[in-house]
């Protein structure tokens, strides 16, 4: 039986759910439907990230994600307090281990100041040891407002609050979208088991964002390429060597933060991730392979141009994916006393990287609009931290673009 809604959101990750939550708050007279293809929400990027509440220190001042990370983080912490979601604002250190890193470390610090990040401090080697006794560095940054949380808990609370509106808005799982049937005044969204009619469509499809966009009939020159991050856990023997969060100074030539140590809100400490190209967008193992995903990635010229710029780093990342010794040596840069028996292979996550046709990594938000549809092509990290701010921005864009009353 076909069901009618004012707005249909495709994708039940944290950004789609936050958008639905904000829309139901801003337009309680509108019915909002979220369709998620998996059996539960937050099954991909949201449920596989490191659970860090990011401060906003890394991002270019004035950028969309810099502003939204800082405001979104503060709103998220208040949200977690209000709804008693376990979290801990434990702080983190960013550590320079070599003089060659000091210039970029200072740039990161200045970015944080420009972005309005609170509780920042340049610290010396002695202070590093006081905060993290096993960590070794020559200088660092204390970021006191960084924390940890489980974003799956946050996503589930969004679902609960959407349903609590009792205005007909809902979140449905096991609803993989396979097609669209457009008419003059609405779009029928076809899933494997049902049909839903929406006046307006918003897609927040993460790893499938480019495909959903094209399937709906909107063009984009960007493509999603997946990068897997592998993690190790500290064993019982190794747990004492990390108190909270320890990060390296990121390499400005490479678009990832580098391997780091993260205490988890539900116990344990993770080490990682690396970043390696995946041959299966949703394959959470080192040998997963999808012919369709691989062919699409290699059929896009931006992929080759990206590889051309970063192939040396890519080879290093692959070495870390298949060599525990190599991975351990990277971790030892921060904690020299770490031993092989201190770490054990753990889970992995996959990041949806949106690439432009010249191989450029899209560093900020990208939304394509067409007719009665809006497609979030790129909602980059810190999307989980900033989900309430991102969701609010998307809801405001939708209000204006769809002329919602």
C-alpha cells in the first residue's frame, strides 16, 4: 500500500536522522519519512567510526565544517546531557615527535583559536608525560573539549524523538531504495518491498550518495570512493599505556589524521585507523571485493588523478593493513614502549570520500539540488560530531529550497 509523506529522507545514518529530527522540530505540521536499507539505523559510517567528539581544531577557519563542528559539538554535548547518553569530555593531546612537525602543529593550534575552540593549550614534553605517561613528544596541543561517545546511541535517540512527535513521521529500516517514479507534484520512492510518495526528497546516503543521486535523476560530477580504516585494540597488557586520546600532528600533504589512540566510551582503547582504498564500498574485511564498486571507482578519472597525487602514501597505508609490525612501528612513534603483545587486530570502518573530476578530495559540504530533490553528496568528518548542526543546516536549506510553510 502506498503511503504519502511531505518529505522522504533516504539514508538512516546520523546525518539523515539529525535532518529528520530538525525538520520535525521546525515543521511539526509536516510528515517526514526516513528510509534505511539495513536492518538497523547507523549501520555504516555512523556505527563504524571511532566515537570521538571532535573539537573543530583541524578545519580551515571560515569553512562550513569548521563552524558547524564547533557549534554542533556544543549542541551534541548538551543533547547527550539532556537525554543521559553516556559520554566523557576527557580531552586529548596532539603530539609532535619531531621538529619538522612543529610548524604545522602551530598552524593547527592557530586554526583552533580562529575557529573559537575552547580549552586549547600548547604543552611541552614534561606536560605531555603528565597527561599521558607513556607518550613521548617534544611539544603538543592539549584540546580539553574533545570527548568520546557512541554515535549509534545518538542516532537511536534521534529515531526515538522523531517517533515521539506522533505527527505521522517515522523511520523505517530494511527499505532499500531501488527506483523513483516522478510526477509533476511528487515522487514515488520504490523500495524492494514498498512504495512511498513524497512531495520532496532529501538523500543522505553516505557510501551510496552518488548512486542514489543519479538514480533519482540528478546529475553530479563527483563520485564516492571508499577508504577502509583498520583498527587494533589494546590488550589487557597494553591498556595501561593510554589514558584517553593521543593523536599525531597530521601530515598536511595527506588527507587523513594518521593513526592515533582512542579510549572508547563502552570500554577498551582503539589504535588506528590507517586509510586504504576499498574494492567493496560496504565490505568490512581486508579481502572484500565487489566487481561493480571496483569497476565504478576505476572508471572514474578522478580516482586515477587522486591516486597519482597520493600513491606513495597509499602504498604505506597498504603495508600497515597487512603488516602488524609496520602498524606497530607507526604507533610506537607516539608510545615507544608499545609491544607486539600490547595490540590485537580489531574491526574496521569505511569512509565515503567524495572526489571531484580532477582527483580533488571534496573537503567541505556538497549538496546537489534538482526539482523537488536535494542530495547530500558529501558530509565529511566531523559529520557525527556536527550532526545536529549539519541536520539543522540541511533542514534550513530544505525549508528555503522547497518553500516549506
